[in-house]
C-alpha cells in the first residue's frame, strides 16, 4: 500500500511537469518515510558529498564549456567546408558531409545537443538551398549528432565512469571504434537514400578546394587529436585534457574571429546552468541510491537474475530494452543515474566487462535522443529548423533502425568495444 502511494505521488508529479531533480528527490525522501527508514536521512548529506567527490566529475563541466565555446567560435563552418572538399563529389554528398562533420565535431564537444544545435543552424539551411528536403537534412543531422557522445571526449562516458567507478580513459578508448562504425553505417544509409530519393550531388557538384579548406580547418582538426592522444597515451588525465580543450577552444575561436568576450561569457553562463542541472540530478539520484542500498534492492535484483537463469546475453537484452524505454521519456544522464546503479551491477556479476557495459549503455541512451515522444535531439532540431516533430520522426526512421542494429552488434560482439582499450593496456583499470 505504501509503495503504491509513492508510485502514485511519482506519477502525479511526473505528469504535472515537475523538474526531474525535484521529482526524484522528493520521491526518495517520501520513500525513506514510507519504508520506515527516516532515521537514515540524517546521514544523507554526508552520503551525497561522498558520492559527488569524484575526480572524474571535474572533466565534465570543462568539456561542456569547451563545447559551448566551440559552438560559438566558427568551428562548425570550417569543418563543414573541409568535409565538403572530401565528400562533396558523391551523390547525396552533403549528407555525407553532415556525418563526417559530426565525427570531427564529436572529437571536440562530446555532446549530441551541441552538435545538433550547431549543424542545425548551419548545414540544414545549406542542404535545403542545394535541393535537399528540409525533413531529410534535419534527419541526417539528428542521426549523426549522436556520434558526439560515443567518440571521445564524451560527457556521458565521463558520467558513467564516475558513477560506476570505471576508468574514463578506458571508456574513451572503447568509444573510438563504435563511433567510427556508427559514422560508417550512417554513410551507407545516406548513400542508399541518395539513390532511392534522387538526392542532389555527384561528380559535377561544386565544392571547396581541398588544400585551402584543410589549412583553414587545421586548428579545429588538431583539437581532437591532441585531446584524444593526450588521454589515451597517459600524457594527460581527462580533467587536464578538458582544461586544455577550453584554452584551445578560446584560441581557435579567436583565430576564426567569431568568438568575442561576450561569447565567452555566454558560454560560461550556459555551462553553469547545464552543470548545475546535472549535479542537482546527481544529488537526487544519490538519495534514491542510498535508499535502494538500505533496502538491499541491487542484491535482490542480482538474486532474481540468477533465479531466472537469464544468462549474460539474456540479461543484457532485457537491460537494453529497459534503457531504450527509459531513453524515450527521460533525460539521458537522469536515466543513467537512476537506473545504472540498480541494473548494471547484476550484469557485471554475470561477467560483462564494465568498459563494454559503459559503451553499450552510453550508445543505448543516446539513441533515446532520437526516439519519440521526448527525443531531445529531435526536439532541438524541430525547433531550430521549424519542422513538424512527427515529420522529423518519420524521416529519421531509416537511420534509427540502422543504429539499433549496430547496438545489437555491440551487445553480441564485445570485441568491437574492447579491442582498442585492450591493445593500449587499459582494460581492468
């Protein structure tokens, strides 16, 4: 009866439009009273601070700031021109350019929403001008934007690493091959659609000259190489790389002449809002996790998995289905923080590698940014490009199905994710 009251309160608050942090936090506090554990609330502040006192979290606001600075610094246009000089000759070439630009942008910002915002404002109008339908241009932008959270530096992988006590460096290494595979899959789908829909482009298409566009894009292209190599080869910690990314973003923005003092202040303000929102969610999630540990819920879940004899693959399929459903209606980081500490430990007990688990969950939840009814990237692009939301959902479906197939491959073939961290000696950290 008490549990039903808590669920009823949660449902009313959810559909009443309460902010996710207040919704989770208030439900957790109510849960302490309902389960007769209110005496443990006195220790909650100490528990919260101990959970948030994680060195890996330092990198997150810095990478967010770097992404915000780069979004305002003229980097997107330089990357678009360089990508166009390589792929503009192919049919549907601007779609390929969109995807390749997302790969470059991913190595700088680590954020799907930053990618979608930047390319939605720049490349979608350009594609429409060249003869692409606005729906298709926005769909390619949406599908390719989720490369951002997979290829390092990745905000969601930093979040996972800190939450589940997994090496962020190993997670970054593990994200490289899946991220590039995702780009390859999207390019194949775009090529098929280019011939099916008779999209513009081809041998005679106008495109920038390669060497001038490379020279102009070189400062932007050097950033992901410096950041990634510095982290993977042990020269810098993720937090140090994030600090370097901020400095480099300011310098590159000044080089392109698009970033002024006002832009820096706006980026810092936006970063403060995003970081505050993330950490208040973490505070609320810590309260839920504390109550769950008192009630021995993770142990009960692990026991249930053993009793059902699901096995590693069976449990992974169920876990991924639950995360996909959560990603449809919840913020990515909130879904990870709420469900991860409960659902991931049983998978690890079955022998799933924690680094492989991080890539699966990160990829799974970023797919949620493309799924209705609350796909975050779809909402952003629908607003930015003034497209009907459900038209955009329909246009993105071929890309979404391909991404789900790739998720299945990552689940069944862990070597895809683990090859690079194993080769670099990062597994087991």
